């Protein structure tokens, strides 16, 4: 069994209004040295199987078919083997 | 002219669209449930507003993968008329029928208010009864209505005249102040390359009768009918 940890964020070229609002709030709390804040999504998927290569291919397929909108988002996948 | 209004779990503007077609245009109309795969021979599809599938993941993302969408995509690619309103616009971009995406409003709030729009294109099946650069009043009601696209796409939309509506003021001027949600180039509605699929964030079905405070939205529907009766359907 695998656990895929997917982090989805807006592309750099897309304005992130939530990130900007949080950035402002942190500044108003006195954290003047915060340079930038980007918000994103965290998705965890438990996947049956024992071939890491196959699991990675499937996860990437899921990302392009549904989880990520390539027009505005980019993503990173971390794949770890877990005990059944 | 036969219309179909696609209904997803979480759609909320389908009855208004149905009413306009049935009572004001007085044309045949039916609801098409998202789990069906039969478009019942309609001539025009309306993808209404709402929160299909709770807008989980991204607005329109899950709806764009529901069973009926396979048929909707095929219908659109063959040149069938599709009007996507608000959540419907989001669904059409997620389905790849229209370019770009709609992200959270600059204000981070749900905004429900009247907006003024400048009609940028009247040579479409959806806008033929407006006059070029006419200023019309149609309300918005959305939280994720800021249109974005990459630079190349945006340039292409501009060059090909595919931006159909822009947020403006009473004089028809397009300024940052007249932009309610942060949409690039004040975009409120766009059309696909073939000119048969329109997506717009404002709700024309909410101002299609004088008793509702405005009739500017009615002409989207009557344009469609006029275009069809003008011979496009034969």
C-alpha cells in the first residue's frame, strides 16, 4: 500500500488573494520579515498496490484528470510505502 | 427551438433558466439530470449557476467529470449551442470547452450585486439583439469569479474578439474601479473559438423580466432564438 501526499499550489504567475490576505494579517501581527505567503491544498491518497512506479503513474494521472487544474495550479507528490 | 437545462446536485439557478425559456420565450425546455447520458435532441444547452457538488476541490471540477459531461463536450465540439452561467462558466472551463479558469474574488467574499457590462461582440448567437458597446445591467452572485488565463491565451482572446462582456461603468469605460472581482482585463464573459459556447459570470436569467428590476438579460435568450429562427437551425 502507498500513501501519496500531494501539495497543490497556485502557479507563481497566478495572483493568490488568500495568500495575500494571510500575508497582511501576519504583518499586522508584527511579523515584518514575512516575504511572501502562498496558500494551497494538501491531499492524501491511500492506494493499493506494491509497485512504486505504477503507483506514481496512477497518482500523476489522477492529478491531471481531476485533482489539479494545470491552467492555474502546480503540484508536488511525495510517495511513501505504508503497512497494510 | 428545444432547450435543455443541465442539473447537477447543488445547482440552484436551473428553475430560473427553465422559467425564462418556458414562460418568456415560450419554447420547449427540459431538465437534464447530470447522471443521464441523453441530451434528448436539444438545440441549446444551458449550464446553470449554483454550487454543483458543493464546488469541492475547485469550482466546477467535480461536475465537469459527471456522466452527462461526456455528451455535453461532444455536443459542444460538434458546434451545439451551450450557455454557461456563473457555476456553469466554471464547469465549462474545467471541462476544457472554454480556456482559462475562475478563481476566488479579489475581495475573498461572496459578492451579490448588480454590475454594468459592455457588450463587446454582437456577432454571436448569444448577443445579436444587443448593439455594439451597449452598456447593460446584469447581476453577479459569486465567490470565484475572477477570470484568469495565461498571457498567450489572453492575447489570443483579445485578438480574436472572443471577449463578449467586460465590467464597465455607466459611460462604458473599462477601469480597475469597475472590476468587481479582479478578473483579468475586466472579463465577464468569453466565447470559444467556434463561436457556439459562451461562458459568463453574471446571471442574465435574474434580470429577464421587468418585474425583477431589469430585462437586459432576456436578450441573451431572445438572441439565441432569433439566431436559430434566422436559419441556423435548418
